[in-house]
C-alpha cells in the first residue's frame, strides 16, 4: 500500500526572515531538514512562497 502524499507547504516572509529584514538561515536549514525527512518517507513536497525582501548589503 502506497501512503505517499503530496505536501504543500506555504512559507510566508515572516517564516523565512524571523521577522527581520534578512533571511534567517537557521530557520531555512530547519525547514529544509524537515522537508527532506518527509521526502525520504516517500512524500512529494511542494513549497509555495511569495517573499518580498529588501536586500541589504552587509558591511
């Protein structure tokens, strides 16, 4: 019996930035880890996002 599912994950700006004006690398790494874990279980992953970021050069 195949129990695989298609998982649609909607990621908003606040999830990816932690509420700041920059991407939150630790949060993104954790999200990727969780998606990979589900993919290894046979699930299909679709990530949906509409992120609007102000890219700021780090000094």
